[in-house]
């Protein structure tokens, strides 16, 4: 569907004030409190510089709060990353619906999840949703009360991890650094993993999926989700 540039401009203008934060994690049958085991920011704005190390776990100009907690997670189970407009928003205020783009989740094995910065590679992707039949990953999360369901692979090694949940809004992506990237890192301790898998890991990269005009793209259109291929056991 082609939407006129005028309408697109209105959409992006109205969308500017309704950003989003990964505020809490449901794991092992329990929804943890907001900011428990997650480095949440006090401001909900995006990262836009795709070469910045702040893309790892968010950071300046958004002040992020360190967490002293670690969330216990069983390998092979689903966790739920909960997204909200602000730290105090309800389930009907996830993100402006004009924010359209892919949703992803990554893991990084770390020695100490409370102190690891997340910067410098070591990440593997465990969940992704791009564009399917005109519906974006962000639409799925908004329509699911802000819940991003992520399967923790059964075959990973036990131990501490950072879980990075990410949503990308492409309404401004027609210019360089116009995509809005939202991410936070949760601090996990994984048990029950078989340790038989050996995920190939990646650092961040520039992607064609971050520079495109989604309102005027030539149809039919296949969206390539940023980042490496998804790891499966
Ligand atoms: C991780 O889980 C194992 C097994 O239950 C436990 O022995 C260990 O103390 C936990 N580590 C952290 C940091 O929670
Ligand atoms: Cu926004």
C-alpha cells in the first residue's frame, strides 16, 4: 500500500512524542516488577546513531538505571518482554501505532550480567519479526498489549546472559540515522540448558533495513530484518 508523503509526514510528526521502553520481563511463570533486572532509562527516546556503542544496551542521552537483580530463566521456555510508552504506562499505551518496523531479541553470554556493558560483539539473535502481509513486528507487539514473546533456546549453555529486546521504528528511515531504535537489556541467569548449541555471535552492523522509505517503497516489497540470521538449536 502506498501512502502519500503528506500523510507520512503527519504520521511521523504525531509519532514523535510516543516512544517506548522495554520495562519488565515475564519469566518462569512470573511477571517481574517494572525495572526489575532490566536497565531501564528515565526517558523513552530512541537511539538513532547506528554507529554508536549505545545501541548495545541503550545509554546516553537516555540515562539508564543499573539493576542489582538477576532474573532466573529456564532454557527452552518463553519469556515476555513487556513494552510501554513510559515506565508508568498501562497495556493500552505501548507505543504510537505510527511507529512501524521490525522487532528482535538477542542474547550475549557474560561473566557478570550486572556489570557487563554489552558493548563489543558476542550477540546472537533468538527472535525476530519483520513485515508479513503488510503487518510489522511492532504492530504485533502493540496489538498484544506490549508483549514480545521470546523463546530462550533449549540448547544454550547455562549461566548469565544479557537479553536485548529491540523495536525499530522506520517512519523516519528515509534519511540516514532516521530510524528510531529502542532497546533495553535484561540481566538473566539461565538454567536447564543442554549446552549443545554453539551460536555464532555478531557485533552491530549497518543494515539496508534501517534506511528506506516505507511509505513509498516499490511493491511488491520484501523487508530484510537488520542483524544476523536468527539462531536455532
Ligand atoms: C544461577 O542459577 C544457578 C542454578 O540455580 C545458581 O546456582 C546460581 O547461583 C545462579 N546465579 C545467579 C547469579 O543468579
Ligand atoms: Cu518515537
